């Protein structure tokens, strides 16, 4: 009876890619069923916010990631419990997160915070399309100098994965929305999202059972670096939007979009970065460091995703309270002007 689950854990490498691909496909089908061509057209009327959001997502965050990776290289081995292999894993994971587009959860958090939902949806959709080309470039720029041995980013494979499991299901979901009525759309989206979350749970359990998610190599410094990177991205993007004079609603949409990344896509890209044949030779030192980089990516993606939900929810609630106070102030002004009336 115990042989089957134990076999699943011991052979998790063989299932991981299929699980990740199916998970992302379900997620994108569900997201596509919430989008229309008009959502993309809305970017024309909100071009300024879209431009600032794209620069923050595609330029500002990768630069901040590069500075974070440089800071990691300055720590002596073992400082804060962070081993040499753990440092490679954390650095590779942060590079991966920096290359990801925003996730669909950012749209919900923007809605809760009374932010600019149209801008949020447009940013998610456009960055998802752009990531077909941007993700391999950012990854190659940030990762190749960190992982030793014969490791090399397979840009073509990542582009194929994004096109096959991200863009195509997104367009298929949009087509389903076009051909169905509202009740079918809601049901379809719920089923797809829940199915993707169920597969995410399977992947987490499988990673735990396979011994992937271990805190020991990272000490307290590894999680601290992830927190600093996440909070830095949040405050830098907020400062960037204020510098360009965007209103609070647009700023909130961009900040949440920058922080709440597409963790499901990140888990799929991990399987493209570290295919099973690359990890087959576990005897050499370089192979062990490459395995450490793979495990570090998974650790960072899961840890950062949890942190991003907390940070994004906090920003959303602060935005909601701020908008509530502004409405109360407007109502008081209106009431005062009504009471005074014409003289």
C-alpha cells in the first residue's frame, strides 16, 4: 500500500513537468475566460499608466533583482546559516521571480483595494504576452553568471513552453468567453482555477516528499533576502509611480501587479531550466550545485508567492481604507455646501 505514494515521491522528477504544465494550462484557461479583446483595447486609453507599469515590471524589478544578487555575493559563506549551495539557490530563484509577469490574483487584489482594475487587467494581459520574449532574456541576463558548470538557459524551450501552456490557453479561454454565456463563464473559471490550485497542492506535497523544500541550506538569511527583495520591489515601484505623477488608483494597480507574480508559470519554467537529463549526473560537484539551484528556485517561488499575497493584500486594504476616507471627506464637503446654501 505504501509503495505507490513512495514511488511517486522518489520519481517526482518524472511527473513534475507534466503537473506544472497542466496546472498553468488550467490557470490560463480560467484567466482567459475573464478577458475580452476590449480589455486589450482599454490599454490605449490608459497608455500612460500602462507604460509606467511595463517599465516597472520589465526594467525596474530586474535591475533591483540584479542588485540583490550582487549583495548576495558579498556575504561570506555560512553567514546567517546560508550555505554556498543555498546562496546559489536563492540567487537563481530571485532571478526567476524577477522574470515573471504578474499573476491573475493581482486583478482581484486591485479590485478589493478600489484600484484601477482596467489597468490591472491590461497589465496582466500585456505582460503575459510580452513574457514570451522578455522572460528568457531576463533569465539569461541574471542567471547564467550564477549557476556553475554546463548550465545554460534554453531560451527556445522557455519560449515554446510559454507559448504552448500560457498564451494558447489564454486565447482559448477568451474564445470560450466569446462563445458562452455568463453562467458558463463563471462556472468554467471556478473549475479551472480550483483545478490549478489542486495541482499546485500536489506539486508542493510532491516537492516535500522528494526532499526539495528544505530550510537548512538557507538559514535565516535566505528568507530575509527574499523579504527584502519583495518589499524593495513594492516600495520602489510605488515611488516610481509617484515620480511619474500617477493617481493613487493607478499606482495601486501597478504596485500590486509588480509584487504579485505568476508563481504557477515560475514553477513550469523551473522544469524548463532544469530538465531531468541535466540532473541525471548527481556525482559531480557542478551537478550538485545545479540541483541546489533548482531546489532554491522552488523554495523562492513558494516563499515569495506567500509573501506577495500578504504584501499585496496589505497594500489593497490600505488603498481601500484611503479611498474610504476620501469619499467620507467628499461627502462632508458636499453636506457642508448644501447646509450653507445660497445667501
